C-alpha cells in the first residue's frame, strides 16, 4: 500500500478510537459525578480524565493523519 493510503487508514482508526474513548470517558465522568453527589464529595474518576484526554489526543492526531497532504 502507498503511504497516503496507510496514513488515511491509520488516521481513520485513530478518529474512531478517539470517539469511543471520548464517549466512554464522558460516561465514566457522569457516573463518578453521580456517585460523588450521592456521597456529598466532589470527585472525578482518574479513568474518566485519562479517557477524555487520550480521546482528544487521538482525534487530533487522527485528523492530522487524514487531512495531511503529501508533498511530491
């Protein structure tokens, strides 16, 4: 396969993985906030923070890989 095709495939995979991580991170954050509200203490789950941060990085990296043009 050519490099541009591989870049697009990798970028598409990263976009999909990033979207899933953002969704799961949001769900984990909402669950942690609901549990914290029931206990009366503000708390966020480290898992939700990591999923949200890595999801955002994966989406940015995926967009860069998909939208980057090769110079020939």
